[in-house]
């Protein structure tokens, strides 16, 4: 009998960060007293340790329930990688899913930051993975009267010399205005390419998916009333080397949208629901995102063999043999041959890079 023929549920995994947020995750999960705190993220399918202060050594690793027992997800994929991930994936990426996913909710603007692409990650950090990421917005709110927004990519006002000087000082008088500002709404999707400057503004609740690293360069000196040491701001690189990670390409807003906002593609439809592709692995090679909206019964097509992570962003359903509610997450192993979904819900599915 194949013990990995059914979906497996992840345990909630809130992760400590310097910024505050998380009430959007509480609301998603039906908590009657949603609270913003320094645990604004929930890491899903994580084999990545969080780069956080004053936390246990394995902080950030996911856990899951299997046959009534609790397992560390990194341990599980090391022991059963062939069944969970598939042989080709293991050969290409090792015993990890090839991406990291999160629920993220911000109550404040996060520091302006940048992540390396794979080429720079290898050269500077000896990492096989960079940190291209994507944001799938599913809820927003105003915080202190400010509409939810993101900052993404340099605009035509870029002055590289001024930006670099302000980055070294750690305070942006002009630098933030050199980035495009997008007001966001539920349903928006943005792909943040490695080396693109970005910041998430207040009041944004999202599914975030990325290459499986926590490599971050955030030059701002003050983060959430905490003064970052120089090595933390520049990821232990020299400041000049760290600032070279930024892609200093100014683009129009239309060009940035074309580069970062994929079009929706319908993959399957029935009287009970619709499955759409939000991020394509053919265009963005690091991961794929699909969105399923169902009211009734849906049989997921697993003929294209792949490990999948599912995140319930609304409603409830029975998925295979497990019952899931809004805010729950799970994975479908590579060896699974069928997955029946019954209920009324919206699920974001995340797929790894092709192997």
C-alpha cells in the first residue's frame, strides 16, 4: 500500500520577523481576535531555517501530520524523497521541494530590499538557489488610513549614484521615489525577479512563493525601530558588493507590469469549478502557481506527475482523506494517483521547477 497516495496536512508554522503583521493570517484562520505581532509569516513546505534573532535552531522548518504522528518536513523528504518529490526532482534539486512558500501579512512597510538571482547567489553566497519570488494577493486592508501598496522595480527617476549613497547611509530621502508604487487588490499577482528592488507596503495579505533561500540585502538602517548591524543590512558582504546585486535598470510602469504580472490562463473548467494558471513554469522557471475555485466536487488531474503544495485561501473542503479549512496547507506527494476535492473553497496550488 502506498502511504503517500493521499494529501498530507502541514502544521501551522508562524515565523518570527523584525516587522509586524500577521492579523490577516489570523483573520484567514477565523481567529476572533486577530493580532499584529512579530510573527507575521507562516512558512509552508519549508526546509529553510529562518534568518531570525532569538529563535530555536530549526525555526522556520515545516512539520506535518502523517498517520496521526508529527514529522519534521525536512526529515520526511530526506527519508521518503522519492515518494514525495520524485526521482528526477531529487537528482536536480536534492531533498527539498525546490521552493519555499509562505502566508505573509504586513502591518507596516517592509524595508526596501533585494535578493540575488542564481548567478549572483552562486558567486557571492555559494548557493545553488537565488531568490526570485512571487506575491499572490488574496486580502488587503487600510492601515492608519493608508491604502495597501507594493514598491517594485526602478522607475525613470532612478539616479544610481544617489540611490547607492543613500543605501550606504541607510536612510532613503529620495530612493523610495525611484521605485514604482502599485496599489494592490485581491487577485493581483507579481513576480519579483532576482535583483529587482522591492518592498511590501502595509495591509497586504498574500501567498508568497520563492526559491528556497532567505538571502536578503536590506540597506535601510532602521527596521521596525531596530537598528540593523552593517553585516545584517548587507548580508555579510562588503557594502559595495551588496549594492551591486541591485539591477539598476529603469523601466516604465507598463514595462514593469509586462515583466512581472503574468496573464491568467484557464487550465480546466467544469460546472463545479475552474482551475487557472497564475504563474507559468514555462515563462517563470522557478515555480508554478495555480488557483482552483470549486463549489461542489473536483477531481484534480495528477497525470502530469509533480509534487504540489496546496494553500486554502478561503472556504473549507475535504481534500482526499483530510478535511481542511481556510488558512490550512497541505502537500500532494509525487506518487499520488488521485485527489478528490469536495466543498466550497479557493485553493492556491504551488508546483516546483521542472526537473
